C-alpha cells in the first residue's frame, strides 16, 4: 500500500526548512501551507520562501563550501523532518535534493565528490532536526492552524 502524504506531513516538511533557515541566519519571508494541492490523490506542495543569498564567487573556497553546506542542509531539513514525523520515506523531497545537486554543481563540487557531499549534508540535516525537533513541532502545529506564517510570526513563537 502506498503511503499518502498528509497536510501534517507537509507542515513538518516546511517547518524543517524554516527552522534551519532561521538557525543558519538566512532570510525567511513566509511559510505557506495554503499552496498544498492534491496530485493523483496524494498531497503535494507547501512553500518556504527563503533567501539564502548568492554563493559569491569572490568568496574564499572555504567560505563558499561552508555556505553551500548550510544552504544544502536547509533544503534537506524539510524531508528529514517529514520522515521523522511520519515514519515513512515519502520521497516528497525530490525537488529539494535536485536543488542541492544543482547548487553543488554551480559551486564547482566535482562530479565524483557530489554524492559524498550530499551524504554528509543529509547527515548534518538529520542531526539538525534531531537537535531542533521541539522547535519543528511547535512551528508545524502553528502552521496547521494558521496555514501561512511570516518570519515575524514564526519568531514570536519562540520568544
């Protein structure tokens, strides 16, 4: 039997992105569950509008690598949080993983090293979600009530 993604799954997915984005100091505009739609009986969608900034080409290699890892972890935290909540590998993070692969290519990570880098970023995302699970739960619950939240509203949850 195929697992059907629920609105709750998407709330945890988007909360994972948002908590990581804020923790790493990137700009978060809104988190929106109202974009959730049905696709072949499965729920898809949700949106975390975040601005991680450009990966500046004039940065040192170490600065570029550090920022790329943080950006990738932000992308991967969505799927990790969703899987931790649901207990299922729902594969709703395929677009997130695709973006991580694009970022790695754009920042010059050679093809042979990308899977190792992805594996390390996934591990960091799992550790981040484990360490911040209470915050993810608080935000996911609030999203299920409100549907859409701004950065200020999210920050007020934790003050």
